[in-house]
C-alpha cells in the first residue's frame, strides 16, 4: 500500500487537460519511465500516463489492463482504489498524484468468462514456447499447420503447433510423416486459462504477480 499524502481526490481530469500544468509537472516519478522521455515534461507526461495498470474486480479477480490515465480517472471519480503504487508520484505545484500499478474497482463487474482464442500467442503459450518438432525453446517461433492448409488442414487447435523456423522450413508443405519428423505431443485445445493474457506483463510488473494465479517465470516467454 502506498502512503497517504493527504490529497483528497484532486480534480484530476481538469489537471490532466491543462497543458500549462502538464508542462510544469516535475520529474519525481520513481516508475518505469523512459529516462529520455523524462528529460522533456511533455514526453514525460505522456510516458507516465501510458504506463500499464492492472485492474482488479471488487473481488480481486484480474479484469484487464488499462493505462495510467484511465486509472487516474477511475480513482479520481471514486470508482477504484489504488492497491499498489510502486511507481512513485506525479507532482504538480498544487497536487500529488499516486501513479498506480494495481487498482481495484469498488464495485463488481459481471461478465461472461472469455473462451480461449486461437491466436499465435496462445498457441505458443500452450506449447510453452517450445518447437514441437525439435524441442528447442526460442522466442523466434512460427505457427505450423501439421496437415498443411493447402491439403485441407484446418486452422484449429488440433492442427497447429509452435515450430522453430528451421523445423518449419524443413517440414515445408509436408505432413510430419512425409518429412520424417515427429511431434513431441499431439496438439489439442488447451484448458483455457483466463489469466494467460496477463502473464506476459509479469516479467516486468513484479507488483502484479501476487494477483495473477498460475504464473511461472517462463509463462510469459515470447
Ligand atoms: Zn525446431
């Protein structure tokens, strides 16, 4: 939790919309702001308000990620509270704003649980960023259709795997059998983990980790 500086809900939006005020803001943020941007008040302001902020539901369930500008508004309007600061303060001559890292809504948002989409990122997550032919873990993965699409293969969970470029090139337009290559495991639709979309933030966003279940250091590796 962050220190209470005794500043009661300042008129945040008015402050944000005042260019003169923005230009006057000091460079006293301890957050992850590009140091080059910090040399210029306008760039600094933009860099701070673009910082990613984790939004939790009232019941502490991770909901989404917004930027700090949106978080300022939610907190300023009394719709959310700051749970983690971790990034210092944005100071104007008359106000001090916490730069939040994690905020929690004061009311519950009910929404249908999203289903796992078939996209590159989620295929790589399912396959733990490992080539399904040679077993190499790499950031430089491609998507391979086990039965090539031009031979009737579907773009579906049970026909796509992560493959390194070398293996994908070697397999080319053939089936694994024709290319004498073996899959490490047969692809299938993964059990959808609603927290996957947050994992790739967690290498950097250390304060978020305790709010996101199931994360391991290589979960967000891509
Ligand atoms: Zn490979």
